[in-house]
C-alpha cells in the first residue's frame, strides 16, 4: 500500500475514528498517533508529549495519561474500525491466508515504583533478569502488512495495585 500524500492519507484514516471520541478526546487521540509516528520506535508518552509543537494540541502529560487510564471511548469499536479498514484497503478476500500472531515482550523500566514492574527472565539474553513490564501482544499478518491489535500487561501473582492476576496464556486467549 503506497501513500501518495501521507498527511492527507493520515488525516483521512484518523477521521474514520472521530465518531468514537468527544472533540477533546479526538484531539488527544490524533496527537498520540501523530506523535508516535514522528518519534518512531523510541517513543514513549513523555517524549511524545514534549515533541508536540502545535499550540492547539499542547497538553500536560497528565492529560494523556488520563485519556488512556479513564477512557470513555470503546476499545472494541476502535479495533473494529481498524480491522474493517485493514481488510478493505488490502482487498482481503474470504479465503485469504491470515496469521494471528501472539507473543510476549519485555520492556525495560528503571523506576522502582511503577505499577506492574517486576523482575523477568529475558530469553534473548541467556535468561538474564530484566526489570520492567511484560506485555502479551497480538497482531494480524497478511502478506507484508502487520496490524497490531492489542497489548495486555502481565504482572506476577500477588503484585499489588495491578488488578486481578491472569496467566500469560489467559491473556493470550482474551486477545
């Protein structure tokens, strides 16, 4: 899929989600998407907020964390729209071969009081212990196109402030 005019194409794609948000929430949503696109793989919420230069969307980091934590928008509806566009834009037929990818990944953290952080064994580094978050993620793969679907935070049993415990297998089944 080629983008002839990336800015116009991105605005069109984002406009598909506008009915799922209030006007202020939609500004935050579009800020998130464009901020993370600008920063690439090194992005995290605080650097993304600092990178936003437009006065109409400059907000404190608390606005963004509140948007994520106390969402009044439906995650299911956002995923439904993304899936519909994925199938439509790529002309995926009923008998096409699709892969559902599910994996876990570690994200190193340095703050000792971050909810959900713990010590995990890193299989990529000879089982060295790594402090951070462990996420169970899912995505759809069609040819060379990958559509991220969900990310669920895993936390060890008995960790306070993280909600009920679920195994990684249970989180994967709920994806």
